[in-house]
């Protein structure tokens, strides 16, 4: 991919999520499930109206108990394809990082799971989403959280400072996925782990076919295949890697849970 193409896609992603944050702030988010946006929860807001949740993406993928006492804005801004906090086996006292934290729902849920002795950090490149997430944390009165500005390819945190990395339908949006995988490895302590929800293609679906099924900002065109994910994780040093499909989001494309461990 050419540098100008990378910059163009990254700006499209930034603009899309800035629009979403502004719409949620105005309580006007509508997730369109029509053909014009195959990515479902990655769609742009289309104007005033009730919140409609596509079952393939968004807050509908969280169990009712997880949503208790969370701000409505955190739920409305959820554009993910899974619930990484439910599969990351978070433990009291751990330090968790959410890549592409958006409106903050997974950071707030992580903070609950790790308890007052733990800490949850969210990184996002969009000022509007960071402002929304901080407002949601204040509204929920959650103190053991922090939201920092940065890209998922270059996180402004020290090496070995994180116990668990989570992410929810964001890595597919990156224009440099090998760098994201290497960055996760850098940030984790020895023995640390990842628990990620992402869109993943079946191995026989080519990059061209992925682009035919949906746009890059719609979380489809930029998705890795299962084999590409596993190879990329192994290349940067992860072990105990797995990619498990959970539900179909487009033909040959699935929401998936990705797990791996940094060797002790």
C-alpha cells in the first residue's frame, strides 16, 4: 500500500469515528443496517432517530449484565464486533490496554473486572472519541481509567507496562497491521496476553473479494484472514495463538476472538 493510500484511509477512519462521536454526543446515533454500509456497526450516523443495533456489531453483543450502570452514550458509541472483556479473563489488579477505545465501553468494563487495585487505559486517535470516553467515565464515576491520544501502531506507553491488551473491531482498520501486532508485543509484560475481537476473513477469501464485500472504514476490506492473523502473531513472537470465529458479518467474513500470549 502506498503512503498516500495509507494516509487517505487513516483520515477516512478518523473522520468516520469523529462523526460517530459527535452524533452520540447529540444523542442522534443511528446504526444503518442497509446495503450501502456492509460493515454494520462501522457505519456512519445518518441523522436523528432511535438507536437501532445491528446484531452483528455494537452494544447488542454485550450481555445485559455487562451494560448495567453504563452511560447510554458508551453503549451507543459501541461499534465493535464482540466483547473482548468477556474472553480476556481479566483478573483483579491487572493493567489493561484497549486499542482503539472509542467511546470507552470496554475500558469501563475492564475497570470493573480488574477492580480498584487494577487500571484500564484506552488509546484512540480521535479527539471527539476521547472527549466522549472521558465524559462517559466521569458519568459512570469510574476512577481507575485513563484515555490517551495515539494510534494503535504507536502507543504512547512504556514497554512491558501492560498485563492484557484488548481491542474491539479496530485492528482491521489499521493501515499497518504488522506494526500493531509488534506494538502489542512490546507493550505486554512477559507472560502477558491479548484478547481481541476483530473481523477476520476465511482463508480462501482474497483481499479483492474482501473489498467487494465492504469498505475499509466499514471493517471489511482491511480484515486479515485467519492464516494471516496467526502468521503475523507468530512472527512478532506470540505463542498459544488462536483465532475463533463467532458470527458471520459478510459472506466469508466473521467476527472472531483472537488470543495469544507473550512468552514468560
